[in-house]
C-alpha cells in the first residue's frame, strides 16, 4: 500500500489556513485535520473545569481524559466528549487559552500523537504550527502561509463582524500580534519554518489562488 499523502500547512493566526486547508483537502480527496481545533477544544475543557491554562500537570491529565473528534461535513464539526463545540472554540478568549495550553510540552506530546495517528490512518491536510517541523517532518509537502499582521487582523475582524459580533480592529491586531509572539517564542515546537517549506505570502492573494498554488505544487510531485 502506498504511504498516505500528508500535506503540512503551517503559519500564524488569521492567515487563511483553515479555509485553504479545507479546500485543498476537498480537491485532493483526503481528510482535513485542524490541529489548532484540538488545542482549542482542550482549552474549552480546561476552562470549564476551572483548570489554569498554565497548570502543566492538570492539563496533561485532562488531555489524556478528554475525547476530541472531527466530523466531516459542511461545516465540519469538532466534538469534545461527543458535545459539539464548533462555535465555542472560536472565541477570542479560547484563542489565547489555546495558545497557553499549547505551550505545555506534556499537552503537545498527547495531541501530537493523536495527530500522527489520524494522519497515518488516512492521510490528510494537517494545518497548525508544527506540522512540518514536529508532527510529520518527513513529508515532502510543506507549506508555510504568511501575511502581513494588518491584513490578518482585518480578516479576523471581518469574520467576526460577519457573525454579528462587535469588534474593535485595534484590539484584534494587538491580540493577533500577542498570540503569534507567544506561539513563536515558546520553548517547545515554536512556530518556525525552514527551507524544506514552500512559503506562500497570502497578503495579496485570494483563497482560490492559494489553494491552486498548493494543489498544483502537490500534483506536480505525485
Ligand atoms: O490555528 P489556531 O489559531 O486554531 O490554533 C490555536 C492555538 O493552538 C494557536 O495559538 C497555537 C496552538 N497550536 C499549536 O501550538 N500547534 C498546532 N499544530 C496548532 C495550533
């Protein structure tokens, strides 16, 4: 049996990873695995149980205890112990809480193992921060999406505004920069790329152009 096709899509927040990864997965007929959603679901579980998002021992225990599942569909759903938490995980509070729990090495060990199991089972487009550096470093298909912080903050702003939420652009920009800073400077698996990645600056590209660049890049080599 041929090895499952693994595509790594890493990059900072608000760069379009989720929409892009979902469309690439659909084009190639393989699963989409949103690894950020796993850290977010764990952050929801921690918040509910009153666990501090820096409490390494309690978070490790929690990570072993919870079940996180993805249900494919339009839109895809994220389940925490069988409960649909798809909307709950997307709040600005859970963004920062997810960033906090993701800095805990013991949490990463549990979730990375889960991500590797999922990928090995049926291949996939995995999006995150460390897919090409830690989760599947051996895949030849690694893409790093970037965009100027102002563009990323504007996209988040528009996304939230479209959901009817009251949002302040400056606050979003500050939160975006703070979270990227934390994700890029943690000790374990910081957001990084090297020359094994194809870097795509999405600042002035629309989503279909980014999807095409990735799909064509993969098809040219398979
Ligand atoms: O991609 P996202 O914004 O949904 O991710 C939420 C947080 O989870 C992000 O701030 C950092 C963390 N994360 C991570 O450390 N490693 C991943 N592979 C994916 C996300």
